[in-house]
């Protein structure tokens, strides 16, 4: 599965103007600019809710997520495993089976509503307007199909290219993502590539149709740190060349520091904090965000004590607590409202929102990252 299948109509019967494949490059603002890029958002998500039917009842996995994404912008969605990051991204593409999944809310791509859209409409979007780089390229790539066929499949379906045109474009894409001898490698199979090279192939597939939005679902998780840095740099360069908006899903705050413009911290299916990247590291306002930052290892620091950790476990999605979902694990929790009232996501600074009753108290504490002597770019 490579996320690029479906018939192309060039976007016109969806009532949307199709961006030209030769559009002018838009420089990425990545690395922590304080403001958002100008212009209308290309993706608008409002009150997104995803639940799954189980024998024990409905599991509430995504609970009222709202955000937008602008051209040329990189937004990082951060949280521990089970927080709902990947499920929310799969909902964007209509890749969740219904039933057992139930998707509610609004997802608009350049004005087009995707929630409740027909299968044909969603096929026109997948790999075409929204592309996805999945976590594990070895299981995402078809093991019995040559790489070349997998890279060209979406181009032939969505762009209407001939076999020769698609192959020429595939060679160019593999060259851009750093695959040596691309003409020869088109005939190779996934098992003949290293982990890093397979991920580069996945990036080439994701960018094959010049998408408006690229979702990168933990694309560096299984790679060593050197290859991770190469993949991050590659995505940044390609984004600067094309102006694609990037939603980067990860649990690694170390990667986020030099990559994102904005960061959304997700816990128990909710956005608990959202801020420009520098503001998040300088002035985290949610206790969960502080816990994540405090758990980061510091290069060169030696201590007999272990890394800080957040006590307890995330809540059961079938039995979510009535108040703040982080309350059972919170080390602050001295407000009586925490146990019974879910704090709203409120503005605490320019472009900075947090869902906590302790935003002012957190502002008085030093940043766990700055206090450790760590600097973001």
C-alpha cells in the first residue's frame, strides 16, 4: 500500500482549482518562525472525532481536534504512542474502515469537505492532493512489485502520464531523493534497498503527484540518527522547492526542534497545547508538555539518576475520565476542577494555546529544555 491509488480527474470535478505541477517554489519558514504563513489554509480540521466500536463499548480515540495547515508550513503533531496521532491522520484520507470506525467533524481540503465524501472523491484526493509517508516502508511497499512500478502507479492514474513519461518522472524523483543509479534501481524490489533508501522511495512516491499536503507519519522512527537527519533535511529541501504543506507526526521532540514552524501536542485524543516551535520549548504551559520536554536526554550530561518520566499510563479510551484526561498522571493537580471539568484550549500567548488550569503557574517555571542548557535552532 503506498497511498497513491485512485483515478485522477485533475481536481476539476471536485470544484477545486488544481495547482500546476510547475508552480513557483515557496520557501519554507521551517525552524521556528513565530507567525503563520500568510494566505488561506489548504487544510482545515474542525472538531474531528474518531471512535471505534468494541465489545466493551466505543473507544474514543480522537476527541475534538481542531487545526489548520498553510502552504509551505510544517506543523508537528507530537505525543506518546496511543495518543491518536496516526488515527487522526488516517481519518484525513478516509483510510479508516467504517465500521468499526466512526468519523465525525469537518475536514476541508481547499474548501472541499472530506468527511462523508464518496469513495471516488477520496480516491482522487489520496496520493494526489494529500499524500502520506507511512511509518514502516518495508510493510508499506509491495514486496513483489518493482519499485519503478510503485513510484509510477500514482502518476499514471492521477496525472494521466504515459508509461515513458511516468518512468522519466520517476527517475527524476529518485534522483531528487538521493537514490543512486535511479534508472537501474527502478527494476529492483523493496528488499534490495536499505531501510533509509526504502524511506526515500516512500518520499518519492508521496511527492510523485506534487501534493498540496504531505503527511509524514513518524518517517524516521526505525532509522538511525544519521539517516534520520538526512531524511529530515531531504523533506525540508523538497518542501522549499514545492511549497507543499507538511504535517509531521512524531513522538520525538528532538526532531521537531529544527523542523517545525508550529507544534501541536496531543494527549488522549486531544490537542492539549499548540504553539510556535520556539515558544513551546521556551515556555511550555501544559504539565504534559513539560513532562515530555523534561524526559529528553541531554547530550554530554552524565548523572547517576535515570531520565525523568511521566508516571502512570494514558487513560483507557473506552472509559475516559470526565475531567482533564491528564489529571491522573499530573504532578500539579491541585485544582478541584481537574477531576470533573475538562479545561478548554485557550490562548496563553501569541499563537500559543493550552488546555490546562495551570497555564499561569507553568509560565513562572523555567523551561525544562532551557534549564538543561539545550538550545533550539
